[in-house]
C-alpha cells in the first residue's frame, strides 16, 4: 500500500517560512541512522513551497507499507511538532487507491 503523509505549514511570516524551510532541509540532508526515529523512515520525501503564497510549505513523506496507515507516523509527528513554532500545521495521510 502506497501512502503519502502530508504536513502543511502556513507560516506566520516569510521569515518564519524561510527558517522552517532551512530546518527541514537540514533534517532532510542528515543520514538515516538505524535506531533513529523509532526505526521508521519514509521511502522518500519532498519539501515544496507554494509558488504564490510564500508562507506555505508542504512536506510529502512517501511510504510503502503492507499495512494501512491509519495515523501519522512517529517521524511525521516529530516533524510537525518541530514546525508548529513557525505557524499553523495541517497533518494528514493519503492512500493510493
């Protein structure tokens, strides 16, 4: 089952969006360690910025799993929690049909 975990941030300002983007890029560039993030990590992930509204960021975490994802991952929850200081978060799971 392919799933996408989406974390959207509407930052409180352009400066906050830039800071959040820099933080996420830094995390994205770190190597995965076996015991890090409770041994779960996405198969791939992307960081996107809205082309019209500069304060909107979106993270797409791509997961391949045998099970249905019914709730956000621990990794996704940690990212969302770290981004909360920059603005409003919307966190959802989407499954391929």
